[in-house]
C-alpha cells in the first residue's frame, strides 16, 4: 500500500461483499477479538489469523494493490470471494491503526504474494505470446472468422423465419406454446454460435407470463430482435461503429482495442446479475480527468461471484482500454498503478430532462440499449402515487424509478440520505425509468451504495 495512513471506510469495504449474508458475517469479524498476528505492509498487503471452529486459525491475506482489484486468499473452505474472513480483516484494517500495524508479512503470506505476482507475470507473457501467435497466422484467423460468420448468418436467417411464423399466426398463440418453443429456438442460436441472439430469444419466452400488457412487450422485443437480425444480415452496409455494436450484440467475441487511457477512476457502482448459467458483475467507473464513464464486466460460474471486486467510492490510478461498439463504454481494466484510495471527486451531474435526452441520443448508436449511465444533480426522491420518482430540486421535471429499484432496500437508504433535501445520484436511465445505484449528500460526504 502506498499510503498506510489512508484507510477505507467500512461502507467501502462492505461494498466488496458478494452478497448480503457475507456482509453480515464479515461485519461480525471486523473487531480485534478473533484476530491475531494481523499486519500490513507498504506494498499493499494485509494479513491476519482468524480464530474459527477448528484447532487452527484461518490464514487470511488480501492484496489491495493487485492490478485487477483486491485479491484474496483464505484457508477457510468458503467458495465466496471475498469470504467473510477477508471482509472482517479489511474492516479491522479500516478501523484503528493499532489493530493492524505495519510490518513484514509472515512466510505464508509472503509466499502467496510471491506466487501470485509470478503467475501474473507469466500470464502477461502468455498473452503477449498468444497475440504474437495470432498475428503470425492471420490467414487462419480470417478463415475461422468467416466460418463462424456463415454459421451466424444461417442462424439469423432461421430466426427471421421463426419470427415471421409467430407474427403470421398471431401473438396470442405464444402464450399457449409454452417456454419450450423458445428454449428450442435459443438452442438453435447457440448451435449457430450466436449467444447474443440466444439470450434475447430466451427473454422472449418469459414475456407471455409477465402480466397484463404482455403482447405489447412481446411485439416490442420481437421488433428489436428482427432489427438485430437485419443488422447482421446487412452489416456490410452499416457504419463501422454500428456494425461493431451489432457484432457485439450478436455475441461475437471482441477485444479491447482502444488505446490505454490512464486516469484516476472513481468506482461509481458495482452490482451483480445472475441466471442459471452465469453471474455477471457490472462495475461503473468515472475518469476524473477524462470525464469518461467506463463499464467493466466480470463473470463467475453459476452460483459463484466473480473474483473482480472494486470498492465503491474509492479511486484507482489505472489504465482502461475501450471495446469497439456504439458509445464505447465497455472497457477492460488494465494496469493499476496504486491501491484504491479515497477521493473528493464526484461525477458531474445533469437534470432529469437532460438524462432522458441523453438516453435518446445513445439509442442512435445502439438501438438495443436498455439504459445509459447517468448522474443526476440535485434531485429529491419523491412519492408518485404507488411509485417513486426523482424530481429536480430546481425545476418541474422528474424521472420515475424502475420497478426493480422500487423493491430494493436501497430506495429507503436514498430516502434517508436525502431527508427531503437534494442529493446527487448515479444510476442507469432507460425506457423503464431510472435505477439509482450510488448517491452522495449535498456538500461533503461519502458515497452511499444503493444496490
């Protein structure tokens, strides 16, 4: 760690937790009682022994300065990252200085750090070697890309026929057809190596049972899927940026080909979504100097949280590289030059009317975009009938909250933070409304995580 005097807050530590149960269990271990031989060093390592139910204490070590975010190692059997012991150790470190003094790491912690850094260097060398190998035989790479494109084209053509059959027979028949029809169609898209199409087809299968108004929603989603099919089939006629977006939405692999951009990146928000196959973690960053918003995606197998976790409200001195596509918001986190540290930086805000216009403009580059990242300045959470909205403190416009946001505990944290006064709120703005993810009080104050 480059600055031992800079400690995270408890809220920033708990933002790393993979779930609510881990936050609760980790909070109980944030006191000195169960810990012994705890310490930290200037390289960004924190370690300690935590008393458990067995005869031997658990060996826990955290690398806060890891280039891809905090890394964890614990001898406990938990499969969560970070486990409750790692969270408890970081909470202990975030408290009084005397609880985790500066010193030299014990052998078991030093060996893990040495091995981890060695593997990191080996991976970098392998990546360079792999890139060199790929560039050494561009003709083979071109042939593989052409074969996959042919399979995707066949899948998109088949999907167009199935959508035409659905509309010809009438949407009412979709309710009685059941989910099996859509799952079989999705499987055909997987065979065609078009996972993006498969995912959207599976979403269609859930719409007929989604409540009143489902035929309208089904028609809207069919239209977007038809547009994506046509975008692929006519990709040669599209502008480069839109063609890259279509390839990304279809599910073709891309690389972060943008030049590395070094900045102090404020971690705006972090949250997970999961299905039966995959857990996806979305991390939003804001560049203090570039004023660019970047999205980092991290994945974990079903039932397991992704390993990459960044503390909301802290800033990283790091490089990010953009992926191709409309808006170029998705990025890859590159080298990190210092551990995450507190920062007074907050993202610039806009009004609710400007946020709605911003989403409309973004749709021109990516018609399949559900939402865009937006920071609202000086808004007040206000009841609106049976719902809630964020109203401009200095105007007469407002944005409704999404149904998912209204059902989360974060809404009440936002209401409590505001207390009827204006707040700054970062979230995602789309056609369903606004989902608040992080908020800051007027004046000084730490970020409050809402998701």
